[in-house]
């Protein structure tokens, strides 16, 4: 006679299907960003002077501060998930809200930076430097914007008591990708 298992298959899983699918998506996105960074580095190394002398300098200091804001957002997301798993739903909701606020602040500062650079003459069409800047940083901004929308959805579900651990963890993987890829992009585009 065979023994029947009493545990559900979900308890034996290392990660949910949503998290695994998001990790696969993030793997594809990492390759996309590596291609952008590689192209940027190849083009920049082929120039006599990079960035071109007639193009405005990027706001390294403001963006360094903004990078810290993004890292804080990732930390707040982590703390929120810890509280969520511990059953402290109100604390988790508040921490997630702060994470979303920091993420939104990051994107708004990036937008301010872009407007300033455009007025200073750095556009997609001003040089290959401008084209790569907006392509690389803009790709990240699109990912950040989408992640903020997802985080808002999770926040409202948490507020209503309908958020699942799977949805939270899946959104967390995507946000960690957005947060984690940014320092690489910052160093490459702003400092190299």
C-alpha cells in the first residue's frame, strides 16, 4: 500500500511560479541592459573625447543623491516584506508606501534632470552621447515607472487586506532588479 503525501505541493516549492517567472524575465532584462552598456562602452572608447566637449555635463552629484534614494526604496521594500511575512500588515503597508514614495521621488528627479539637460542642449539628436544617455537611462526609467505602478497595486491590495505573498514577492523581485541595475548604469553613464 502506498503512502499518500499530506503536504501540498506549494509548501515544497522553493519559490512560487510568479517569482520564478519574474526571475526569468529579469534574466532577459539583464541581458538587455548588458547589451546597452556594452554598446555604450564600445562607442565611447572609439571617440577621441568622451563626452563630447560641446555637450553639457551630467549632474553627477544630484544623481548620486538620487541613487541613494533608490537604494533606500529597495531597503524599505525589503523591510516591508519582512513585516508582511511576520503578520504586521499595517507596518508592512506603511513601509511599502514609503518605498513607493522614494521610488516616485527618484523618477521625478530623473525627469527634472532630463528637462535641465534638454534645455542645456543634450538631446537624443545632439550626439551619440545624448542618444546613448537617453536610451540607457530612459530604458531604466521605463522599468522604474512600471515597477512603481506594480508597487502601487500591491500597496492598495495590502491596504484592502487582499495582497498575497506571491504577488508581493513577485513585485519585490522586479523592484530589486530596477534598484540593483541602476548603480551599474550610473557608474557607466555618469562616471566613466
